[in-house]
C-alpha cells in the first residue's frame, strides 16, 4: 500500500509530500523546505521511518516548490525530475526568488524530464502522470487509482484554483486541464494540493466557485 505524508513549509505555506511503499522506497514531491530547520524536519521523517529516497519529482517548478531541492539532492544523491515544459520556469526561478525577496542561489538542474504517459516513479507502476498545464506550462499531477488519491500541485485547491498570472500561466488552459484531466477521475479521489487542506474531486465539482457550469 502506498502511504502519503504531507508537510507544510516556507512562507508560502507550500505542501511537500513524501510517498512511500511497503518496500520503504520513497519519492519526495515538491520539496519546499526553505531553511535548515525545515530540511532537518523532513530528513528526520525519512530517518525515523527508515525510508530509502529514490527521486525528487515536481508537479511544477515555482520557487515555493523547489526551495528544498538542492538540500535533498545533496543529502541523498537522488535525481530531480520535472516536465520538459516547465524548464523555462525553473530557469527563471532565481530571478523570481529575488523578486519575492527570498535568498535562493542558483536554480537546481533537472536530472531527467517527465512526459505524459511516462512513469517517473520506477517501482510504483500504480502512479500515473497527468499533464495539467495552465498554472505553469509544464504542470503535472500524479494519480494513484488504487490508493485513490491525486497530487495536484497548484492546479486545483480546496475551493480554489491555481493563479494564472505568473509567466507561462493561462486561465483557459488551467480550466480545461481540470475539467478534462481531473474531473474525469472517480469522485471519491482525494486531492492533495500544493497549498491548503486536501479535498475530493466530488467536493470541487460541487462547490468550487471557479468550476461551476
Ligand atoms: Zn505554483
């Protein structure tokens, strides 16, 4: 069975997820740890649970989702994967951090690129990659039909949707991604978002003010 653990890090209250299976292999999604204390917190969880980190996989590469990538790469020597179409966003990360007033060195280099249909979770065949652009050009979501959850990044939130005013964002593309990629999933699928509490596909279909009609 897959286990998913949520951590909330940095000034943007970003959700970082750790997924692990029975073999204790783990994947870190969107490591947002900004300072040493947050890095130590995540590393303690991995150590306490005797997990074996396999890769860092990002839903997208806005700064609040990548603050902790370098520290995790250094600690565990594991690769960092993103969707090809988010490469320009990652390249602009250092500049974006400066604009928001954060200390951030050079953006980490991706070690591999993810495309739709490919599985970046070697050994976790159950997790599918859905291409869900709009919040950023290379936003992807991760869906497990057996565990009945979706990691949606900043595509869909409890009662809201991702902002589309950042470079490469597009409102109509985002709405289309949600309706064609996410709202077709079983309604009891639990949605783990990049910010805020989790929700379900059913709840968002019924109550999300951006997605009525
Ligand atoms: Zn974002």
